[in-house]
């Protein structure tokens, strides 16, 4: 038989008083802990505020202005231009025209049909005997791009490489230091995947098999000059820096690869006599450059000044 339970030595009042005491001790401990946590957070915020701030993004003005060398009325060159030692090549959506640099005489052309496979050639780059043309289906969706290779003597197509569907339209591609470098543009208006805008434009490094190795964003002060468009042209300079243009402003921005992070480093901006679009260095003439004025239907040559020491 089980032994009877001992009589209850604790009254209800005693139990309630004891529980209240424990609760008070606990709440006091929590309050103290909360005060300590808030003090530590305040100390951390104060430390953060004591750190130096990075400069606010802004365009630099070092007084750099390109010198115009010449211009030619070229009806078809409404997207860009590329150049070699003797000729420049005007680029349209589905048009190529070849002109002598010394006289402006047209010596060859290629015109693709409306509604054909070639929809929107954005830029060109001279690669030996060929022209490497950056092409996209802008402003169709989904966004898709390709490289179109043309013989620079005859302006006839030679080969093609399709990137297929990508986040962004290929606007320009060049080769430098054993790699391919290219920009895939996104826009604030038509022709961009819904939910994305020009901030998603990126610059990327590729190997010879067009496998992407690295990519970077563009600085906010450069994006701020693009209006509703994006980065339309670019190439490496003979000083090892990256030069890029938007779509509408007569500005050539100078950038470099960053030592840290994911955004290209802004260096300075040069005023040029053409409004964005794609352009090309004349590698036979130092820092001469060829661009276009879409509004005036002109190809324009200019000389880019060297940058001040220390930039």
C-alpha cells in the first residue's frame, strides 16, 4: 500500500509570492541584458560613423576635350563605325559601308534585307582581315545576341557565333591582352527583359571559347549619363584604361578594372564631337578615334588627349 502524501507545506499565497519573485528577477535580468545590447549597438554605430566615407559618385572635369579631325556624311552609319589604317566602315542596323579615309570615297557595301536574320548590328571591331560585328535582336524579347564575322575586303559574311539568350543585348566586343571583352546592355525603355533596367548592364571578360571568366557593373555616375539607354561603345586605350560611351551624350568615359569589388572604377570623362553610339580607335594613328553623329548622319574623326599624370 502506498504511503500517504505528506501534507502540503506551501500555501497558495506562498507559491504566488515565490513565482512573482522569480519573474521579477528574470525581468530585471532581461532588462539589464537589453540595456547592455543597446549600449553595444550604439557604440558600434558610433564607430561606423567615425570611419572615412568613400567619395560620392560624380563626373570629374579635368578639362579634357577631343580635337576634331574631319567628318563625312554617311547615310547608313546610324549605329557606329570601325576603322583600319586605310578605311573606315560605317555600320547600320543591317548595313555596312566601306570608305577611304583620305578621300571619303565609298569602295564597298553590304545591305541585309528588312526582316532578315540580321536585325540590329550595334558595333564593329577590326580583327586582321575580318570585321567582328556585335549583333542583337533588339528590341525583341527574349534578348538574344550573336557575333557576326565579315570579310573586310568584300564586306561579305564569313561566320557567326550565337550567344543565344542572355541577360542583356551585346553592344560591343573587342580583343585585348589575350581575352575577349564585351558589354551586354539593358535599358530603361523597350527591349529589356521585364523587371530589369540599365543598372543590369555589365562588362565581361571571356576566353577564346567565349566562356565568361569575370564581369563588372558600371559606375553610377556613368550610368547617370545614359538617359533611358545604356553603354553603346567601348575599347581599351593604349594607356591600358577602358574607354566607353553611352548612346546620346558627347562624352567618352575612362574606367579601369577595380582592385576590389564588382564595379568598374571611374577615372575621368573626355568631351568628344560625337554623341555616344559605338566608335573605334584608329590603331594606325595613336589616339585618333572615329565615331558617329546619328542625328547628322556623319562619321567623325577626332584626337583624344592623353590623360594627366596621376589619374
